[in-house]
C-alpha cells in the first residue's frame, strides 16, 4: 500500500511539472515553485482519495503530513466524518440531501431508503 501511495504521489508531481511546462510554452505563464508544489500536493490528494476505495483520506492532515492521513480502515464510515446511524429493526430510514448553485441556478436532490441492516 505504501509503495502504491508513493507512486501515486510521484506521478502527481511529474504531472504538475508537465502542466507547469505547458503553461510556460503555450500561455507564456511561469508558475513559481510554490505554485507547482501546491498543485502537486492537491493532485496527489485527489488521486490518492480516488484510488483508495474504503480508505479514509483526511484533507486537513494531507497538507502537513500526507503519509499519516490515509488510514485504510474499511467499514469505519464515510470519508468526511459523517456517520449513518441505523434505524430500529422494522423501520426504514429515508436519508436525503440536496444542493443548489445560487438562488436561481441549477439544483438537485436525492435520497436513499435503508433498513436496520443498511440494505436498500
């Protein structure tokens, strides 16, 4: 797992250098070392988060010590600290969420029904 993590981070840094090179060549925009490092860290966070299904990736810790913020604990709960609590036996729970983009922008909502065992 640690080797995969390091390879993902290395690929992210190389990708960020390539993007910085393209900015210079095509847009005549020179990125500073700090900007390249920020982009590399951001890319590696998203790549590790996407590639490690079942792992909890803690973004607030990623910026200070990435190695320590990827505990792979399957079944611990969602990645953002939100935990679903099962309803009592014989009860179905309807969990909903929604989002909107501004007052008159597009909006959406969704929901899921689950029983006491978490099955749909």
